[in-house]
C-alpha cells in the first residue's frame, strides 16, 4: 500500500501535539492526556485552524460537538451532515471525517480517547433494544432549553477540570460530571422513543456480552467476519451470542459484522485510490473476486460500479 493512499488519522495525542485548541484563551482545558473540553469557542475560518480535516481523516477519538450558533457542513463516513444551532454532532472512533468549506460556529465540545470511556461506568441496559439506532446517531437536534442545559453541564465539567488537581476528590468530580453529561444525553435521546420501546429488558450479563461484542467487532472486523471468532473471544457459543444480539437489537450478529465491513469498504472505495484488489486484501478477503461478490451481495452493485 502506498503511503499517499493511506487515510490520514487523528488521535487525541496528535491533536494535542498540533496545539489547535486555544487553551491560553481560556476556551479549552485538558484533563490528563485523555480528554479535552471546549466551552463557548468560536470556530471561524476553521479550515485554517483545523487543516487536518480538509481531507478525509479517520478519527480515533470520541468527539461531541454542541453547536450554539452558526452552521457547518461536513462528511461523516459517507453521510453528509449539516450542523446548525441547537444540534449535537456525535463522532465515534473509526469515523472518516471531512469538513466541507469554511465553518463559522460557536461550539462547546468534548474530545476523549477510548481509555477515558472505559473508566466511565454507564448502563445502557434500558436502551439495548434501541442500540442500533443509538450506534448510527450522528447529528441530534435539541430544543433550545435542552441545548442550554447541555451546555451548562459542559460548563460544569470545564470548571471541574480547571480546578486544582490537588483537591482530594478532583478526579471523582471530573468523572462524575462526564457521567452526568452522558446520562443527560441518553435521557434526551430516550424521550423520542416510542412508548413500547422499553418492554424488552435484559440481564446485566447479556448487556455486558453485547457491549463486548461491539467493542471486539470495532477492533477486528477487518480481519474476522466469523461469528465463532467473537463467540470464542467471549467464551460463549456462537448460538448464544446470536441470541443475545438478536434480543438486544432485533438484528442477527452477522448483520452487524456485514455493516461494519461494508461501511469500511465504501469508505476506502470513495476516499482512497487503493485498487479494488488492495481493498480486498485490507479487509482480509482471499481475492478480489470473492470481495466483489460479497460487496455486490450487500450493496447491489459491484465495487467498481460503486466507485464510478
């Protein structure tokens, strides 16, 4: 694979190295090396401020952007997104992100790496039947009062990080503010669900298995498409894993695997000059022909037709 064909990537460490956030102006604070919080910051001429996003870039971070004023156009994976006042943009690790034109907004934002997420204990049990919808969420509209409340909570988090790290419960305060923000968002999200959406409940054990499956899938989908691989990693049978995933999301485990693989295949076809054979090898298909048949079965067109 040629270096120029590789997708650019951005980690939290790289973001900190590039010094793109105006911490000296009191608009952003850094918590350790795991989290950045921005509060009420203007992003005029952001293509100059954030040149890395002028090209398709894979972000290896969790990114939440609350738009307070203005608007922006961007592409998240293959989805065109319009961000405007009172919207929350959600970007998950592995997403291919690109800004489209100049952006002028006032925002508050939270940037975290995966290690920070793992420290926060958040229960998704009540929302497991809607996990697939939550997983796909990118731009989420808020009412004016919801936006103001969310921004107030980000302000509390900003203040907690800004206080002295020598305080006895400094880290506990920061993490509790992050958990409060997470539950506030999940509460707002759940208000738009149908009343019968919570009829199905699952044990904590099932919930843990499903979350572990999704985490493993995000790490290994390029190399492994066999459900038995993920079941072995969880020390359960493929049938049991299939039952858990179906009960949690209403979709078979294989559908989740195919969705991850196809999203990556579409992204590579559209955003790189890799040959179809190189993409087939990158996704661990034995040859181009096998990849072509797989892609057409799920997309309805061949990889070459999709690229054209």
